[in-house]
C-alpha cells in the first residue's frame, strides 16, 4: 500500500514534469510463461504518446507491438506476466490497477479497435445493443439518450440508414461496415486514446482507404491520440506523426515519420524500407530482402536481436546489446554502428 | 519471353450452386463470368482484385480443380477443357496461399516433395528420388537436413518454400501462384518474390500470379489483369496499367495503395470509392461496377460494357472511356 502511495506521488511528479504526455511507458518487460519456456515478448520497451498525436508501431508478427498496447489496457492474456517497468496512462499508474479500475477505464478513456471485425463483434447482439452497452456503462444516460447517441455515432462513422443498422446483427453487415461499427463503439465515450490494432489488415484495399480516411477525419474532429499498430509501412507513412519500429520485443528505432522514412538509421528499418516493392517506379529494380528468419523469442540471441540477419553485423553485435543513440531530439536508434566510438573506446580500455 | 501463347482462356465461366435464403431454394454464384485472356511462354500474368472477385477461382479452374461451367482452356495448342488431366499435372502446378494449411502435418518435408515424384514415376531408384528431393530443396534455399523435418518445425517463409519445391518437383512449365506471399511477414515477402523471379530465369517458368496487393503484382508481372465481381475489367502491360489505367475501378485501386513515402503519400490525390463490393449472388445489372462508379449512368445499368482494345495490348470494359480520360 505504501509502495503504491509512493508511486502515486511519483506519478504526480512525472505528470507535472511532463504534462504533455498521455502515455508513458518506462522499461517495460513482459514474458509469456508457456510450457516450452519463457517467451520474452517485451524486453525493455519505453515509449510515450502526447495528447492528440498519432503514434505508429511497426514490426512483424511476434515483435511485441500488440502486446505493448494491450498491456496498457490490462489485457495481457493468461500466461503473460508483467515483469518490470512502469506504465502510466492519463495520470493512472497502470501497474497497480485492479480489474475494476480497468473496467472503468476501458471504453471510457481508452478504446481499442481489433484487426478482425468479423470476430470482434458479438454475433448474438444487435449493433445498437453493443454500442448502447458502452454508453450506458460509462455515462449516466438513460436508454433513450443512449440510443440517440448510438444513432449519432453511426452517422459520424459514415454508415447509411443508421436507424435500420441499429436493429441489425453483425452478420448482416460487410467487413468494412463492421469495422465502422467497431470504431463507433470505440468512440462512444470520446476516449483520449484510441488503440487501432491492424485495423485495416483484414480489409480490401479500397475499403482500407475508406477506413483510414475516416480515422484521420475523426481524429481531427475529436482530437484524440491514436496508437496505430500495423506491419504496413504504407499505412503509417500517410497517417502517423511519429513511428516506433519494433523487433523481437524491443523498440529498435523511433522518430518522426520523416526521420524514419528519409533517414532510417537502424539496419532493420533500412531493410524494411528497401524490401517493399514501389508501385510508382517504372523501372524494375530487384527487391533487397532481409535475409534469414525472425527471431525465436524462446531463445533470443545474446547480443543485438537483429544481428543474425544484419548485413553489417560486427563482432560486438553478437556479444552485447546496443543502447539507444540519440540522433536528434526526436530520433533514437539502437544500433552499434551508431555507437562505434563508444565500443571502440571500451575495447581500448579493455586492452 | 517468347511470343508464343502457352495458355489461352476463352470465355471461361465458373458458376457455383449455393443454397439460397429459403428452404430448397438454390441460387447460382457467378464466380467467374466470361473471362478471356492468354499467357505467353515465359511470361508472368498478374491477376488482382478484391476478395470474392473470382481471381482464385480463375486460377483453380484453369488447372481443372473445378470443372468449368462453360468456355475453353487451351494449353500449348491443345484444348484441355475436358481432357484427362494426369499428363498435364506434370506441366501445370499450383502454389497455395496458406503455407500453414497446404502442407500435410504428418508427412516429412522430403515426403511432401517426393510424393509428386512417386506419383509420376520420375525417379528410378530410392537414391535418385532422394537426390532429386535435395536438389529441389536447395533450389528453393533449403538444405538437405530439412528433408527429414515436419512442416510445424518451419517458419511461414520456409513453409512457403516447401510449397514451391513441391510444385517444382514435376518440372512444370506453368505455375499458378495463388496469393503465395500474402500470409508472410513483410521482411520475408521480398525473399519469396525474389525467389519466384530467380526460378523463372533459371527454369523458364510461366506464372499466373494471383494477389490482392497491386504493388507486389506490378513488381513481378509483365502484364496485369484486374478483376471485379467475376469479370475482367482491364488488362494491360504492367506499367501501362499502373500509370495509364482507364477503368475507374483500376484507378481507384491504384490510388488506394498507401505509398511508403510520407511526402508523396500526403501529396497523392486519392480517389476513394464509396460503398462495398456487392454480393456476387446478386450482382448489379449491366456494368457490375456501376454501383460504386462515379461515372455511372443509365447506359451502364442497361447493357454490359464491351471488352475493347484502347491501345495495343490494353483492354478495358467500360462505357465511359472518353469521359474517364
């Protein structure tokens, strides 16, 4: 209890010191204890989101991008356990929150849109029922007012004939429509933060364009922050203010969108950008893939997790984990190549 | 690439009977409706479209995995629409989308690749069979020790390589690649795309490359066909289709691809389509795209647009070609 109080005072200090932060994650470590062993899903992840900002988290499957966001909402699945770090959200110290606290927070201050709109809506309740549920739970609106608000929300997310849709079940709607309903549910209480976990991956390109346009539009209208989780560099390029690139449970590089795309400094980021085919180039250039296979998180390598696949791998990379190098105020990257001076000095000292 | 047609598809139709909303009611889904194209020897033809547009069905019908309802499939000058397929299985192969579901979990990788060799009696002895399997695995970037392992021991990219080795086992000339990379991670996709290109150079393969990702299709294909609700709406050389598309659907498809470059992405003019793809059970009359098309008028509702050649090798089915341009 005392510890909690200490943390709370600390919270106030941090918040007062950095009033411009909505999300602050410090050195988060999280593992899944599976029968096969400990899977280190997150290894020293730190990130922050300012109010009204769009942060993109990019990485391949298993890199820990969803786990980071879910842990912020207390949605870590069963064998997962938070092992260390401090998570702050909107003035709450997330580490000490109980399930009851989370219930008050989810859907109210923070909402989430999942990847697959086919499975994330309840098939036995009507659309109206599912939207009204959130409103009735978090506000003191009565049934009639909740229904009015649900109608308003459906109009906001661009669904035609909202009156009719309220009475329909999820299976009667198309994929794009269902994702719009998910967004409507997420926005019901005007949250400060919306987590969008691969919101367009399951959708067709023309529908993806609609949903992205809608999200950007709503962001402007409601001024909320968004964490956009995706593996598609194209999606983050057009939408995000800042990008964090994750690999093997670590953030390997983070910076503004321009910095990441035009001055990538981590070898993994460079590799990702080089490996996607460019639609708008007439000449046929061979793709430059990242060789090798993703890391096995059961037995992560001792040094830099990307070292086994890196073209510029050095001896030190296999041995020791690199630390963050500050490239600019907003741009940091975890790579020994940027820190050459430091390890050369150390090697000299050793000799 | 030669100027010799390896595969020709003429007015191919593939209808499926499905149960309707009411008891005993049967309806017909026109999954592929009157599609014609050809593929030259050594060429890659890309086929793009949204889910449910019939691109996979087209690929499978060409291999006679479904019996075509109507139309002709001509392979190397021979009509194979009703022929016995066994000799052609050696020439035409397929790589499936999902590398997790398309490999038998109880067979070793060696046996998965070797099964085709056994069926077609391509190896005279056990040693020859083993040597051939190892040769195939090394062709796709795996090594001999992988032959004794089971599919679950491999990552997605490696499994897709096994799927490709299996398709190559019979020395085919033509391979249908049915979304071979959409289930893979971004960093792995480029590896597999490069491998498809290398194999084509080495073995002189001809591909029908089916995918929903236009940038990948544009990268790998010589020509691209765009499908919408069971119909081919536009077909042209890859660069021509990306930069000088005519059909409004192709245009929206090209502009909907998010560009991985922040400045270009923000500057790009979007042509975002409204609405959803209609159900193929009950497609709109006339031009099937008219419900989402900004140029649609009465003419589009009444008659189906013709398949016209607007410039050499560039075919479009649209009533309003001049208006769009």
